[in-house]
DNA sequence: AACTTTTTCAACCGCGTAAAA
DNA sequence: CTTTTACGCGGTTGAAAAAGT
């Protein structure tokens, strides 16, 4: 019957999906005043949103340089490489993928990569109750096969070396021999030479 | 064509840390 | 120096879309 025993701060802030009006207000405000200082920005712009919400909306969606949609093969591989190195440091990983947000990469990893990793794992070690979690990149990962292991298993060494140093924004793409696999091909690979 | 299950992804939450008071 | 407030990050959720039956 009553409302917000809130901190007076975000007393009655809206939640849920952003409307087009809200988007426009935010875009317009930032165009005129710049981004940052999100709490006061939210108020000043007249948005009934928390600063947090504004920040997220701007960073992940409205910012002019966000690039959403299809992750390229290069990006897939880069994500795998960096995740193998750093674990779930999404923000850090995102810094190496221009236009991609931590949120998107995190989503991508969980839905497209982690799922398949688990599947692959189950395929070669089904009856194992508690497989060893490889100690990996400081953060706890939910997946039990690290991307590093997977890479090791799936990629020819020469290719790995190729990737690790300077990641190819432009590698010889259409060379005669296959240097890349699509993520689908990748996951369908046998994984049997893991003992 | 209608219903059910699965997948995707925008947005929320809590927590740790940094900055301000 | 201590307390409060803001920020940024990573984990998680749930509605909508897509895929399956």
C-alpha cells in the first residue's frame, strides 16, 4: 500500500526496460553535458532512474561506439584467449575488443562458450562426479574445462603461437590451409586426445 | 497451428573499493 | 581518521524470442 522506505536517493526510480523517451533524454543530456557523475546526471536529466541504471544503459547500449550483434571469429578466439589468461575479468577482456561491452562478452561466454565447454566435457568424461577444476586465472570459473585446456586440445600449436602474440586484427584470412574453425566446428571436435 | 522448452540478452543486484565529506 | 556516498565489476535473473514437438 505504501512505497519506498528508501534512502531518499533513488526514492522512486523506475526499473525494467528503457523506453525510447528515456533513451533520448539520456542521449541528449550526455551530448550536452558529457557522461559521468551518474547519480547527479540522472537527476539533472530528469530521469527517474538510478545513476547506475543510466550508466549501464549508456555504456552497454546507447554509446555511439557500441557494436552489438554477431561476434566475429576473430573476436570469438580473442575472447577465448583472454578468458584463458584472465578468467572472468570481463571488463578487462572487453578493453581488448573495441566496441564490445563487458556485459556482452560475459553473455556471449556464458551462452555460447561455457555451455559448449560443459557439453564437450561431459562427452569425454561422462561418469565423473567431480572432475578436477584446473586452477585458472584467479577467478573462480563455473566451467570445469578451462578455455586454455580447450585451446590446447583443439588448436594446432603453430596456430596457438600465431594467436598468442599479436592477435590478428588482420591475419591472412583466405590462405590455402584452414587456420580458423568456426566455433561450431570447434566444439564438435573430438576432444578425445585428452586422456 | 498451438503449445512447450530452450536460448538469448538487457537489466538488476550485491559487493568491494575509491572518493568525498 | 572515520563515515558516507558513488562507482564499477561480476554474477544472476527473467521476459521475450527462437527452436523444438
